[in-house]
């Protein structure tokens, strides 16, 4: 009990420290630590840092390419593992070349490749791109790209270790605890990169940035914490680490990406600020139900009750996030359906609710209870990875990769095929595998075998056939991943340049477009196919025609007018009471607009303004 | 009266033709999955049974799928190589 209290204290203490650093910095030491951190991310690496260009988007692009490559490997490993539950000797012929994994080896390799290879790398890549888009640029692109290769190499080494006798029995952490420390060490420069990017930006971090920074901070924490497992079997710590990886790392990062991708793809802000705040705070303060296969055999009543409460509370941030993103997307279904990446992300977000709800029952039952749902826990974890979080990660890759490569994905048809193959594949797998789990659990029930024997009835191998069906359906994910990779590679070379594509309407440009009374926006006009040379007929009494170029010049005039008004207003300095109620960034802007020094604390800036 | 040639080749590609292709693919897949159920006495031929080159792989159907993955990965490398050496 004391051990878990210390672990929890260290975790939340670390998150609070990160929040403090992101907002306040280190006071007088800030510039020194910033310079040191930049040096460590760049020059300190020596020639290795020169391997990659410090171009905008290069880090995110490298991570996404590696991530999708690992999606292919992980989905293939998952497919073969699923198949072998039906036909254990399917790959026996590979024994002649030394590849004869046991079930434990296959599962350890599958877990490693899917969580730390595919999902983590894709989420990190998308997260870096979100961060650079929101802050203008990353602190160090070349360091980010270098770390992608280090992470990939570490995962590959882990894949080899997973096929040796070094593996243990801790669910999802089968490899030796020291191994996971390497991931934390690689995540540390990424975390510093995120932190520097956020602190260098004058605008305070927004919700997606908080998700990303705190998410990667959680990942950094898991490495040192995992070393405690070296002391011996500690179910409670292993369970907490699993929850941190699934909830505070994977889920948080996925939600951060979704909170950026959906509004950005639709061109509209998030529906509710309070719901996004609840999603952010709740994700880190509650215990996620995802990662249902982790459990604790024996727990005290108090601890069991507390864990049950925090598991149930975890639905609150999930529902808040899903409701917020759904409300943001509502009314924009046309734009949503035209972007396969945004659609994929939205489907993943919506699937979070059923997966989390089912996992909640399994998780509560696994923590000191009878573990009655242990037979579906593994399937639920796979659904969390491939259905909910995987779709968000791949949707993020679809939407953000063009911004990193500077070119659109090559083929919309391939994007559509990727979308449907993964959705249908995961759905078919879910239905088939859940049936298999329930049938197997029923047949393995107490007295069932004896009763069948007494009745001289042989149970048909229904579960075996359906397991085969589940594996074949999952093959859709493998093919979808390959298609996405090909689409990305071809997009890098032959995709439409992002700027040109956005400037030109998708279809043929109409010569004339009639506007009725009311309001509209340039985005709506562009989506209606209006081009720069289209005559826009305004349907008022006076009539009249203008083109989009005219509208743009009018918009510039309006912007100039607004800026002039802002300048005029900025001369007036509010009284001290109003200044105290303003946020620091607003005070900084005000001081800058008046040509006064904007550094120091809030009180310092107010003192200068009223002086 | 219009006289059509004996053999006509249409150039159109209606959207519904893809639906038919997909349905045909699903039907073929369903047949393969249901083969051992419909004909329990017979084993569905594996890759090694069809191509003697792969006879050492055994009769498992998983090799059809793994072959698909290998072809897909090969296609990725070919695409990458092709784009890198493309002269345009």
C-alpha cells in the first residue's frame, strides 16, 4: 500500500511540476535552462544531429513514416497470432529457419509492436506536427527526427528480445523492466522539445498542447517507475503502469490529436471550452478502464472501492471529449465525409465509448474481484488499440502528414480503401473474436466438459471456425496499413502541393455563382466550387456582381479597419483593477503595444503600465 | 438499322461495377472460409499444394495471406525505388 502511495505521489508530483514548468518556467534560470536544453537537443549530439535537416515538419514526417511501417508489422504479427489460435502449427515450417515462437513469445512481440511501435510512434509523430502547427515551429526538428530512428531501433531490438526466454508474465510489459527505461530515455528529448516549444510561444498552451505535453511526461515517468518491478513481482505497480500507459499516455495523446484534427479539418472551433477542460483534467485524474487485461488478484476493500470509483469516473472525461468533438463536427458532415482522415479520427473517438464502457466492467472485475470477464479482456485491449486509439492515430496521420511533407496524399481512392478496410476489418474481428471468447469460456466452464461427455455429445468446433473468420477480417487492417504507407510514399513524390491544392477548388470552376441574402464565408464559397474568376451575383435589389478577388480585397480593407480600431483602443490604459483581472498574455500584449518592457511577473507589468 | 460489331468493348466504369466486384470478392472469401465446413472430408489446398516451389511451407492457408503481405511490402519497396529513380 505504501509502495503504491509513493508511486502515485511521484506520478502526480511530476505532472504538477511539468504544468508549473510549462506555465511559469524556472524564473531567472529559465533562459539558462532553455539554452542548455537547446544545446543538448542539437549541438551536443555531434555529427548525429547533422544527419537530419532542421526543416519544419521533418520530425513529424519521420515519426509518421516509421509509425505506419510499424502498423504493418504489428498488424501482421497480430494476424498471425490470431490465426495460430485456430491452427497452432500454421507456421511450423518456419522452424527450419529457427523461427518457432511459443504463444507467449507471439503475444509479447504483438504487444510490443502494437503499443510501442505502431501506436506510440504514430501518435508521437502526429503530436509533434500538432505542436508545431499550434506554436509555429518545433524547438528542434532534427532532434525529433533522430529520436524516431532511435525509437524504431529500440523497438526492433525489443522484438528480438520478445522471442527469447527473457520475457516475463506482466501483461503488456512482458520484456525486462530495464528495456522500458530506454523508451523513457528516448522520450525525454521529445518531452523537452515539446516543453521548449510551448514555453517559447507567447500564447498560452491550448488544450491539445496540454494533452500532448502531459501525455509524453507520463511516458517519461513509466521508465524509472518500471524499475521498481525489478524488486520482484508487484501486481499493483504493474497494474498502475498499464493504466498510465493506456490512459495518460496513449489515450491522452490520442485525445490531444483528435482535439486538433477534427476542428482543423472542419474549420470550426471546439464546441465547448469547459468540456475540453473536463476531458483534459479528467483523463489524468481518473483511472482509465482501457488496458482491461491488467488486474490485481487481492486488494483491500477500501482500495478496491476507490479504484472502482476512479474507474467509473473515467467515463466522465471520455463522454465530455466525445460529446465535444461530435458537437463540433455536427453540421459539418459534408466536410467531415470529404476528409477520410477526419472521418477516421471521428469514428475512433466515437468508438471510445463502447470500448471504454465494456472495459470498465472487465477492469472493475479484475481488480481484486472474481475476474469474471477475463476471457474478453484481451480482445477489449486489442479493440482499444486497433479500433479506438488506432483509428485516431491513423486519422491524425492522414490529416497531418500532408502538412509535414508539403504534398497531399497521392490518392483519395487509396485513402477511402484504407478507411473502409480498417473499419470493416476491425468490426469483423470484434464480432468474431468476442463470440470465440464467450464460446471458449462457456465450454471451459465447470462441469460443462463432464456434462457433454455424459451426454455423449461432441461440441462442434464452432469457435475454431469463427476464430479463423476473426483473423481473416483482421487481415483488412494489414492491407489498409500497407495502402496507407504506399499512399504516403507516393504523396511525398507526386502528391499535389498543399498550398496549390488549398488554393484551387476541387471541381470545375463555375462561371457564375448566385448569393442569396444572409451570411456566408470564403470557406463555404470555396467548398461550393467558387474560383477566383467566378462572378458572384448578389441577390439583392440593386443586384451587382463581384469576384472572390474583390471579396478578398474587401476583407483586407475590413482587417485594416479593425487593426486601426485596435490600435486606437490600445492607447487607452485600463485602471489598475481592470489590469489585475487581465491574464498575463493580455498584459504582455498591452505592454508591447505601448512600447513598454513586457518581461517579469504580472505585478511587474501592471506596475509599469500604471506608472 | 445500326449494325454493331460482333465484339464491343465499353470504356465506361460505372460505380456499381465496383460493388459487384466487392460482392464477388466477399463471396469468394466466404467460400474459402466455409470450404472445410461444407466439405469436411477435404482439405482446402494450401500454397504448398498448388506451387511445388513452396511445398516445404506445409498446407496451411495462412501462407496465402502472408504472401499477400510480402507482395504488399515488395510493392512498397518498388514504389519507393521507382519514385527515387524516376526521371521527371
